C-alpha cells in the first residue's frame, strides 16, 4: 500500500516529466524536453536541500520557524519542525523536573553527594557542601577520598556493599559527628547520604557516660560488701553452732554480690568498647595461645560437669585486633557453650581461614535456641530463659559484648541452632585482618 506522501511524490514527478514531454512534443524535441524537466527538478530539489541545511544549522542555536515551501518539501520542513518542537517541549519538561529535584535536594538538611564509579565528585547539595567542606566548582571531578581524609571512610568507599552506614567526624567541624550511607547504582556510580548526628551522638555519649559512672560508683561499695561477706564467712566457719539459715543467707549474698560484680565488669567493658575509636586496633594477635587459654578456663568452669572441649587451630594463625577485646568475645561464646550444655556435653572450638577471611566457630550440643529468639540474641539483657541464665550466673551482656567486639574488628557473628540439639556461633573476620606481619604474644 502506498502512503499519501508517496503518491503525491509520484504525481509530482510524473507531472513534471509530462510537462517536459509535452514541451518537447510541441517543439518536436522530446528527449531534450525530458532532460530539461529532469534537470529543473534536480536543481529545485538541490535548492530546497540547501535551504534545509541553512535552517537546521540556524535552528541548532535557537528555535526558528521553517522556510516557506510548498508541496513535498513544505511537508518535509513542517515534519522536521514538528519533531523539533516536540523535542524542545520534552527538553523543557525534563529541565524543569531536574530543576525541581535540585531545588528540593538543596533544601534538605541531609547532605547528598553523587560520584562516578571512580569515586570522583559529580554533584552535591548545599548541606553536603557544608558538612564535608566541598567547594563548588573547584572540587567538581576531584576524588572524594582526597577531600574527606579518613581511613575508615576510604575503606567504606572501596567496599560499601551490604555494609552498615559509618560514623565519622566532619572534616570541617571537629565537633560534628556524621553518619554516611552509600548506595551503589547504575554502572557503579555512588550516592552518599550524609547526616549530621551530633545531637544523637551527644545523647549516646551521655548515656554511655552515665552507665560507666554508675558502674564505677557501684564498684567500691560492692568490693567492701564482698570483703565483709568473706570475713563473716570465715567467722561463721569458726563457730560450728551458727544456725544453717544464716549460712544459707550468707552463701546467697556472696553469690549475688559476685553476680553484681560480673555485671559491673561487663557494663564497664561495654562502655569502654563504645567510647573508644576502633581505628587504634592494630596488634597482630596469635590465636592458638589465646584460644588455648580460654579453653583451659572453660574446663575449670565446667569442673565436675566434665564437658568435652576440643580445640582446632593452626599454630601460626593470627588476627589483627585487640587481644583483650578478642579474649572477651571468644570467652563469652565458649563459656556460654559450657553453661548451656548438660554435663559431659561436647564443645568444639575451631579456627579456619578461606578466601572469605578468618572464622572462629564455637559449637555445642546443648539446650539449643528456638529460632525466633536468634535475631534478638545479641541485644543487651536479652535472655531466652531468664531463670536458666540466672542459675548459670549469666549477666545477659555476653553476646552484646561479643557482637560489639566483632563490629570493631569489621566482623560479624552468625548463629544457628536447633532446640534440644545444640548451637553454633561463628565469628567471621575479613581477609584484611588475617594477613599481618607483626605478632604480639598473649
Ligand atoms: P547470658 O549472660 O544470659 O548468657 P548472653 O548475652 O551471653 O547472656 O546470652 C544471651 C542469651 O542467649 C542467653 O540468656 C541464652 O538464653 C542464649 N544463649 C547464649 N549462648 C547459648 C548457647 N550456647 N546455647 C544456648 N543458648 C545460648
């Protein structure tokens, strides 16, 4: 089927040729007549093409109406003009959407930064400029890590996939704490959300300070009470006619005082973990002696319950971190395995390395944990069975401490368990923490 344009084009050619044919017939010169008609058509088409080119060049700078023309060329000009108008209308629409987006993000109190896949700055809003000290247009195209000089931020920029937002001090205002979250999109471009969390941080510090101060203040009176309880116990031992009820009361008081002491120590440790920057963690800790010490202590804790403890760890295994913190985290896991397993239960402690990093597994065949509790297990004072935890002398802070230590070592804990069959806790550490040279003996 031919379109109206095609048929009009054919009609025009045919009529020009017919006119040439007719003029040639009149003067008895048919072929020259046809030749002149064809030449005329070619010249006319060339002239229209020339006008089209001039118009297109001029219209590239500003919108111009097309040159006047009739017939097929008139339609070509009008068609191009219609496309040009449509294009410029959608361009205007897009420009106004972008302008509104930029206006709304500029009005945000949170900073927004966009970088290319290499981490070079492409765009940022007013708040990001203020919080990170970015200057428009000087910093455009600069690598963001050159302007925000913080090792943790640089590591986060290199590998932010699936990671929690980080907190850093603002490079321009030392008193301001920033939270930065990175989202990767498109071909590896990055969108950074920068929030000023100074007030929240201040409240957090007040809370931590309060807990630390209260714990500290309780420590001295408790030491005195424990001291007197010991003296009273010695005194009672020398008086065989002491009523049994006093002996029982004294025993319970000593037990509770010891529990309070452990609680205070754990609270102080948690406050210390929260208050100090993890950047200073840089010792290379030998794991075999650390884990052997913990396993020996666990044997003592098990005592008559005769748990079977098994340790697997290469002699030269090491981990970059803080020995004291790692000892706390690992010992909490191992002691829990003892406390939540029946007499004679098996506890396996195993360290191994693979292409993902280093892993420490503590596995027992004890009471296990119902899966509904697992997501909340590392919260402070979260206990599956309060009475059991009290009976085993738990403070409810062991796993919170372990999780905190792991976070400070860029690690994480995974927990799997079957009620009645046992539990498995695995601490995962990144590769960057297991290939270090200087070794500190523990
Ligand atoms: P607690 O001092 O009460 O043991 P934790 O923070 O160490 O506190 O542990 C939190 C809770 O997780 C415990 O109360 C216990 O219910 C559960 N839990 C921890 N480890 C184990 C384990 N190996 N087997 C079974 N339950 C465990």
